[in-house]
């Protein structure tokens, strides 16, 4: 059982790291939109390709533009924080129960 518990802890740690990296990608992409970026810059293109599909999905169900401010990045960050706090901790708890 220790092998399964260690495997689940490893998955939880990797998921936590991926969630944190994506949160930083969303933050950086949101900050870049404030300064009118060059759309041909490869970094800007990568950031937009990583964030825009998630924003479109959120905008399909929730009106995110309020007073000219797009709240989609904040909604994405809150959703990712919820996943991190709930699901990752649940995986850690499950792994510790197996030991």
C-alpha cells in the first residue's frame, strides 16, 4: 500500500505544480494585455494560446466583462485555487490514509 500512497502523493504534487504554473501564466497574460502587446511576439502568442481557450469557455457561461474590465482571469484563478485547495488536499489525505 505504501507504493500506491507514494504514487498518489506524487500525482498530487505534480498537479499542484501544474496548477501553480498555469496560475502564473494567467497572471502574466493578464498583465501583458494592459500594455498593448505585439501580437507577432512568440511569447505573447504562446500566452494567448494557453489562456484564450479557457477564457472563451468561461465567457460562454458567465458574462465576464463588467464596466469594461474582463474578469475572466480572476474567475480562472479562483477556479484553479479551488481545485488546488480541494482536490490536491483530498489526494494528500487519501494517500496518508493508505499508509
